[in-house]
């Protein structure tokens, strides 16, 4: 099984956004962002792309899957 690593919190903070602000920008609940940051939830491709675009960061830097 793949190991999921999330760098979302680092990039969100670098962009000076709260969880709530990022959640609103990508049309999800704050709890979804919190779960992504804690690697408790794997994002859909659509959500990963929306977050990547919002933070101007490649998906592969935000979310890492180690096999």
C-alpha cells in the first residue's frame, strides 16, 4: 500500500492562508483541508489540481505517494 505524505500545511502557510481561507477558495470544508494536512485523507485528482493552482505549487510537491 502506498504511503501518503502531505506538504499542504507548509505551502498553505507560505501563502499566508488559513485553513478556512484555502477551503473557501477550493470549495471544500475547512475540515477537509485539516484532514489533507494530516494525511488522513487522499485528495481526488480534481481537488489536488484546484489546490495546486491556488497555491501555485506542483501537485507532486504538495502530495507525495511513496510505493
